[in-house]
């Protein structure tokens, strides 16, 4: 008599189960819901219950996937900065030795433009003395970018594109300030200047900001 095995049928390699696919969808739904609600009502007002309802999942899923709201914030920060971090890591590994300062400048500003909640997250969770995401932001991105950008500046100085007397560290600070301030000030730009902060504005702003930076720092040989 042939015995029937109680073991489940083996899944074909490389094909995710429906349960795994559902988990991926639920996690992405929570991230998308959090981004949307954080942009609309702020981080403190967007409760886990609101986020879960917006994502159409059980609130317990936030703890399951992210360990809580703080973990959800960390995941949002990591995913938003991942493209930039990948470029930094590749530069550190000398995989993209020709990376230019202006290229990184544009990538940085596009990242902020594509994630309008990100500057708000930085203000609330990174910049305060008790910022819950400060350590992860500094260790995983800011400190690494802060080491890379002066290298790019020195390269432009050696090539005669930037003034040789400029301090690379102070120039890095000016670079970051010019890139991020318009996004931090977005809530007051429209009422104060009558400018709508939309995609069209951002596409005008990026080359304008880069031009102002280079005109102020250039040798005249650019």
C-alpha cells in the first residue's frame, strides 16, 4: 500500500509563493501610505492606525515588518536615500571614478524633489537633539557623503574648474545648504514668492542652483 506524504509539494525555485508576494505588497503598501500621510498631516499626527488603514492592512503589520513606527521611518529614510548611497558606495570602491560634483548635485536635489516628505522627516527626526533617526542618517549617509564631496571638490580644483583657495570642507557645507534649503522652505516659498513648488519648478531650480554654485566658486576657466 502506498503511503501518502504529509509534506507540502516543493515550490519551484525562483518563483515566490503567493504568501511571500502578499507580504511584499503589504510592506510596500505601508511604506507608500506612510509617505503620503506624513506629507499631508505630519509625522506625529500620522498614527500607526491611520497608516495601516490607509494601506488596508492590520495595524499589527507595522510592528511585524518594521518593529513599530520608528522602524517604518528608518525604512523610508533608507529606501529614499538608497540611490544616492549606492553612488557613494560605488565611488568609495572606485567603481565610478568619473563621478562629477555637478552630477551628484543633481542626483541629491532630484532625490529630495521625488520624496517631498524627506526634508520634513529630517527636520523632525534627524536635526533635533533627540532626533530618533540622527544616528542612522549620519552613519549610513551623511558622514560618507561628507567624505566624498570634498574629494570631488578637490578634483575640480585640480582640474582648474573651482578656485584653488576654497576650503573643500566649507565648500561642502555651502553645497549641501544650497541643495536642501529650497525643500526645507517649500511651505513658505509659494505664499512668500508666489512660486508653486512642482516638478516644473524643480527642473528649473536644479540647473539654476548648480550654476549659482559654480559661478560663485569657479575660476573663470569652467
